[in-house]
C-alpha cells in the first residue's frame, strides 16, 4: 500500500553577506549566525538538501527520496527534484543578478536554469526591489553595465507585505534591504551577479566576484513585465489565490479561515509553507498540526485533504515543463 501522509522537512540555513536575524525573529528558527540570509525549506539541491522529519522516510534527504521513491512524485521525469522553496531575509540589498534559462545553464553550469518568484512576507516602509532594466538592446545593456550606469539602467519598484513578483530567467532583479520573501524557484543555485554595490567580503577582504559577460549573454532585452494568470476562488472557508501558473511552477496562497476540503485531480505533488498562524491538516483520517514555519510536501499518493484553522500558507506545484 502506498504511503498517504505528508512529508515534513527540516530547513537548511545559509549565511550571507546581506543576511540578518529575521529568520530567527520571525519564525523561531535556530539559525547559525546573525548573518543568516536563507532557509532552504524544501530542497533537494546538493548545496543544501532538506531532511524528512516524519514517517517511514524519516532521516532521508529529499534528493535521496526523489531517487528511490519516484512513485511519491507521480513518477515524474527528470534527474533532479525540480523545485526549491526558500525564505530569504534581506538585511541589506542583495546583489543585482540575472539567471540563465535551462539550455544555457545545462551547457555552462551543468544544472537547471533559474526562474523564480517571491511572495513578500515582510517589508519595511520604503522597501524596494530591483526589477527589470531600461536598456533597449543587448549592446546598450552591455555599454551601461561596463559604464556602471546603474541608476540609469536599473528599474526599482516599491514593495509591501503580501505582494507577489514573478522573476523569469533573463530578468534583472534583486531583493532590497528590509524585505523577507518566500521564494519558489527551479532547483538551481546558478546566479550571475552583475552589480554588488562595491561591497567587500569581510572573509576575503575582496570585492565579490561578478559575472558580467554571463549577465549580458542571458538577459532578456528589452525588459517586459511578466503577465500573470491571477485567479481567486474559495474552497469552503479557505480563500485560494493563484499568483501564477507557468511553465516550471504554479504558486498559490491559501488563506485558511476555517475548514476547506481539497481534492487533487492533476497527479501533481504540492509543496506547502506555513508563513502565519496554525491549522490542522487531515489526510486519510489522520490529523497533522501545522504551525508557522512548517514546510511540507503532499506526495501524489494523497488525493484529498482537509485544512482547518487560521493560517496563511504559500503552496506550489510543478508546471508542465518542470
């Protein structure tokens, strides 16, 4: 008989030059230092695979489970688990970056490309993102990068709690200071850094490495604002917001204000992160407690489930190209 229970995961933490204490302050995580930037919450990536916390696969890494029990994931194709969920705490601006598509990343980096998205958990007043650029041609983009015309090149947008941003490969972007986001992305750790505010890495005493040519190679020119297929509906007392359903993933917010009975009809596993409140998740007559900071996967062996409580959950599922 196939297992029909959720998989809870233990996050992996990464220290960053721009990190802070927000992951501890907001979620109570036991972070490694006061410069912790990322919690890799649902990850099978070799740079930080998460560990299963419960059930018959307790103690296994998610990448090991993907390799050994593909039936839990609808017998999905692909060598690697395709998605990665993170929480980022930007105590300072992140570097301004561009990410490659699958083909460029496969040839040059040996891994997936990187399309990502951000749900804004917290944002200080006046916070902003770097999101897009103003160059009209690749040549103009290269000239502005090499000339360090950052104010002229970079677009910024104001940010508020509850905002959602989709960041396809090829988009110039950076999370700004004072922002905490839940990031849903392809499982890739490839980043092309084009501008880092001339920061010195205290560990090395040097400026951090830049990847100007790769950024120029992979940027989309001219910039186009992504069109999102936003939809909203109710499942009982749960209000569901679909932020995006795209080639690599779909991202949803579940505002749980009571009870909702869900059916899964597409044979796709679900990733869930509880970012506020608490609720119960019932599967096959078994109730599981969900609290703020929990991260879990509903494998494809689960065809229906019930949520009940008062919570905010960010959920995702693989897209058709994942």
